[in-house]
């Protein structure tokens, strides 16, 4: 049931990307899209009242294996978050440059290309 | 068996990119341009030699010593080896070409760093046996191609790169979502082991199947998702549009589609879907190209239709069809990158790509004219050239496996391609020489050598049609693409 | 108990996301994006992922700084939205497909909190012994799947070089 | 006081908290394998410290330390360090990404060096992420789109 929120956030992100005229709003839409996918990945790995997968001197190994949350999606999300940041940085650089060339952030009147 | 060489396909280009930036930050005088040129060309050439040495071998490389479900491993079979050679071949030609073409641009170090990273991304995608790793290396290749499309920072290039980025990011989000679904059910990411686990076809697997299909056909510019290609490829610098059209849409799009949908979801539904998508994009690409007067946009539209041919071959699924598709994949990489390099040469000298303004360049630019002639005849599929043979095999396979409509589409597509390329030849190269192009000289030696190199290869690959050579080169690659069992057995 | 907190947090997050897209002024939309990011890092904390929560907070701050830097001195007049009919149609088609498939897959997904991946047990059990790192997530990203992190470090490197290449002042030699 | 940078209060606050943020970044870096944190979080926080200084004290404050060329240098150096440590497995014949140091003398756990290569990887990533992100911010903040007559021009802000 809780996955419903993820689909909703994904839909909001899609809405932001498809139907927004302002480039910055599209970038916000993309970030929301990314956030929803990361949330989904981490929610898959969650285990009922599980603890963080970090050992310390006192924790017993077999209790730790039973109790702790799945670490693999966390490794994947760590990589995906930084990919998302890299893509956002490139999009912002492009948006600044487009603003300099076209004078506006509005995508509808950025139409120099022949269709 | 273990191939010690595999990680170097990814380490070398990355090392090159990092060292280029390091050197340019240290050296301040003019020598750094020549050093950057020499270094990147040497690295790309070494990669090409390495890819030849690994030809026709199947093997794996376990990264870090952890067996597949735990760690990541690199898997090379004949099909990815075949594509590896094509990628590094076109990269060598483009690197040689860009030595003199890029003198018109500033900040050459960024160009070469991004160029090498794009090669690292493509080599990484071709070699990995792990789903998430495939996504990461695909991101490297696409992010460097976004930046390279917008390298000239003109108004059109920025808009084209932004449009390309919007679609590319959507595809990335879809693929990651599909990956999450698959991981939630099966718990591991190694492609070969996943394929033996995925048995049932319940809605979750179908949803992941749809997400992967949508994501990767954006990368392969198949018809419903092709909108970015006709804008992105023409506005990139010529060697980059040669790389994009020649290899990027194949290594990232067609290879991954074939690998995932023949190994993970091997069922007839996939093949018929490929068939229909290919038929539509074949026709739409050619029809859209008829009206174009800009040289590079015309070539970009033809890329869509030629990818349609390749997917047609793969969609048939018969050994002959897949052989034709693999053969056409090789041919299209060669003549499409040749054509884009030619349009770059024309732009380099005349400063325009509009066919109306050009005319009679044969008299002033003999080498470019000759190689464009070879390229145009190959793509149009005239008998002595390689395009004819690969299209012939695909059409024959279409006819044998009983798809009359697709055979008709393929033949019609070939005829329309011939028509639009005759138009290019007539407008640009034959006919009277215009006044303003009187004093146009031939392009510098680096550009000529890479164009002539590709033109000779276009002629040489037409020999592959002979039965002797076909069994030795094309058939093993086609077998490997088709046979999921062989892929699983390399590293269970 | 955790589910209730998650549901409350996530509903706030959805509201903030809608505000981020619908607000007329660019600055407030970016700030509410930041709010969404911080809430997500809280949710990550409750889902037992401290590593990711730290990285999420910090990356979210950086996205805010970059976005504000790019838009502060430009185009701040209110923005009218909805880009004509065609993109709306594309969105509707995508949304229909997603909801049709999505609702079906909802009950095929493993029930929330019952993650059962075999590979994870191996990491948890052997992580400390084989790699020496107590933080199993670091063990995975730097030793078991270190190749991913090499690819990922290169992604950031590419994006930085790409952004610098796009933002350079003179692109062509002869202007 | 020159008017560059933000108001007086922000400057003094930055003076106060900057060392602690820096210390926290280093902690995340060097104890990434024992407690939550790691190369990425550390790199981004360290980049944040320099961004904070640039915001508070204006561009001049940091330019003497980190300008465009030097951040290129740090970025490429960090990436090369990471690649070199990753390739150390090949040089010693064990394979691409093997944790060479750990197999040598990684016997005791919960120690600083118990992770073997992991600490070196973290340092390489943190160096690269710090230099790269700071450079993106630095260039974004330096170039401002200025309206000159009708044409918009990218101008480097003095």
C-alpha cells in the first residue's frame, strides 16, 4: 500500500517534466522523478523494524544478519543520487546558456530549430 | 575462460581523459594542444588494436575476485566482441578526423576528455554482465554525448541538446524504475543468473519489460521515441555526429535491446514487437528524410530508418535474418559515419550545410566528393557496395519467414533511400560549380585520410557477402546474439 | 509504528512536491523542492539508511545552491504554465499506462518490510570478515561492487567537464 | 570593510562554523568505513565549505587558493588516485578491484586501516567530488548574463 506514494510522486514528476513551460520547473520535475525512484529502491530493501547495516564491536553477527536492512539497494541509490546530481548540474548549465542565447526560460518560444 | 584484457577497455579511455585534463592544467604553453591530440589518438588506436586482438573470443573477467551474484563481472561473447570492434573502429576514424576539424573550436581538452569518456561508457556497456552497471556506464556515454552535442554553444545546438537531455533523462528514470522492480522480486542483478530466474510472466515482470523497452528504445531512437535524433545529431560537431549515429545508438540502444530482450525475456511476443516497431521506423525515417534540405538532418533521418532495418533483421529471429541484421549493423556504422564526416568536411570548407546553396563541389573537393559517392551508393544499396548485400539478406530472410508486408516495406525503404541520396549527390557534388565556392580547397590531410579509410572499408566489407567469409565473421556473431543459452553458460 | 510516520512524512512530501511545481514564483518552487529533499532524507533515516540520508541532505543542499545561483538574477517574473495540448496528451498516455500496470503490480511486489534477497544475507554475514569495513554499505560500494563506483565517479567527472565546456565564454575560434 | 560578500553577521558566523563543518567532512571521510558516511558525502560537504566561503566573503576570498586551473588539477588528481588504487590489484597480479591492502594486513577490525583500499578510495573520491562541484559552482556564480544593448552576453563578474 505504501508504494502508492512512490507512484504518485513519480506521476507528479512526470507531470512536471511534460507540462511545464519553464526550463527550471522541468529541472524541478526531473529531480522529483529521480527522488521517487530512489525512494522506491530503498523501500524495497526495508525489513520490519530493521536496523542500519552497520556493525559495531558489541553487535552479534547472527542477530545482525536477521535484524538489519538490505544494504544492496542503498549502494545502488548512493550511486544513483550522485548521477542525479551530475545530470542536474549539466541541465542547469544548459539552462543558463539557453537563457543567454534566447533571453527566456520559456520552452515554447525556444523554437529556432526547423521541426 | 578468463580474459585478462577486458578491464583495459574501460581503464584506458578513463585514464586518457584524466591525464589529458591533468596535463592541460599543468602545461600552459601552446604545446599542450599537440600533446592532447597525440595522446588521445594513440589511446584510441591502442583500443582499436586491443579490440581486434579479442575478436572471436568468448570469456569473462571477475572484477575484484567476487563471483557474479556478489560482485560484478565482465562478459565478452562474439556478439559484444563484434560490436566492440565497430565502436573502436569508428572512434579511431573520428579521433583522426577531429585533429584538424576541432581546430575551429576552443577548449580542445574538454572535447577530447568527453570523447574518451564516451568511448569508455560504450565499452563499459558492451562488456558488463550486471544490470545496474550497464545503467551506470550508459549514463557516462549519454552525459558525455549531451555535453558534446552542445559543444559549439550555438542557439540551435543548446536547444537540441536540451531536448535530447529531456528524453534521455526520462529514459534513465524508466530504466532505473524497471531495475528496482526486477530487484525487488529476484534479489540479484547479474543478467545471466536473472535470466534463469525470470520464469513466470506476471504483471510485475510485464511492467519491468515495458519500462526497459521504453527506456532503451529512446536510446535506439526507435519511432515513438525518435524525436531527439533529428535535432541532436546534426547540431553536434561532425566527428561527434559520426560517433552518435554510427555507434552510440547501436552500442547503447540496439545491443542492449537485443541482449536484454533475447536473454531476459526470450519469447515470440518480443520478436513481433521488434518487427512492427522496425517496420514503422523504417518507413517513417525515409519519408521524413525526403523533404529535408539540410545535409546532416537528412542523414539523421536516414539513421532512424537504417536502425529500422537492423531491428527488422533482429525481429525476424531466423538465423539468416539475424546475420543480415549484424551485417547491416556493421555496414551502417561505416557508411553513416563516413557520410557525417563528409558533411563535416563540406561544412568545414563552405560553412554551410544547406543543399540549395551548394553545387558542383566535385571539381574543388575531389576526395570528399569521391568518398561521399561511395557512402551514398552504399547506403542506397547499389549492387557492388556493402549496403546492397546486407539489405538483400534482410529482405531475403523477410521473404523466407513469410512476412510479405515487411519485405515490401524494406524494398520501398531502399528505393526511397536511393532517391534522397541521389538528391544529395545532385545538389551538393554534381552540377555547375557556384561562384562563391570557386576558391574552396580540399580539406586537411587528417580529415581526408579518415574519410578515405572509411570509404575503403565500405568497399572491403562488401566482400563479407561471400559464403566463405560470411560463416567465419558474421555467423558466429549472429549465433551469439540469438542464443541465450550460450550467453548464460559463459559465466553461470 | 514506522509505517504511520512514513505515511505522514510522505503525504507532506507529496504536498510539497505539488507546491514546487505549481507555485508561480521560481524561487519558492526551488525552496519547496529543497523541502521535498529534506523530507526524503528523513524517510531514508526511518528506513534504516543513514548513509543515504547524509548524502541526500548534502546533495539536496547543493542542488538548491546551484538552482538558485542559476536563476536568481534572471527571469523572475511569474510564470504562466501549461504548454498547450500536445504535452498534456503525452503525459495522459504515459500516466494511463503507468497506472494500469502500476496498480496491478502493487500486490505482486513483496509486502513492505519483507525484503528477502539472498545476496544481501551474504553481504551482511561476510562483509566485515572479507573487506574489513564495518559499514556494510561502504563495503559494497567500494569492494564488492567497486566497479560501479568507478563508473559513478566518472559520471560526476563527465558532468563537471561537460558543464564547464558548455559554460565557457568563447566556443568557436573565429567567433 | 569592503562591501564584497554578504553582511557582517554572515561573515562572522561563517568564521565560527566553518572549521566545524570542515572537521565533520574530514570525519566522514576518514571513518567512512566504520560509521555512516563515505567518499561522496565527505566530498560534497568539503565542497560546501568552500562554497560557503565564496558566498560569504565574495569571490576574492577563495580565488587565491582555488581557481579554475587548480580545481582541474585536484579533480584529475583525485580521479587518477582512485583509478591507480583500483588498478593496484592488476599490478600485483590479483585482478582489477581486489582489496590488496586488506588481504595484506587487514587482520584487526574496527581500526582505521582495517578497510585496506577502502580508505584510499574514499580519499580519491572526496578529492574529486570536492574539486569538481566547487568548480561548477564557481563558474555558475562567476558568469552572469548581462544585458548589453539588445544582446545578452555572458560576462565574467569583476
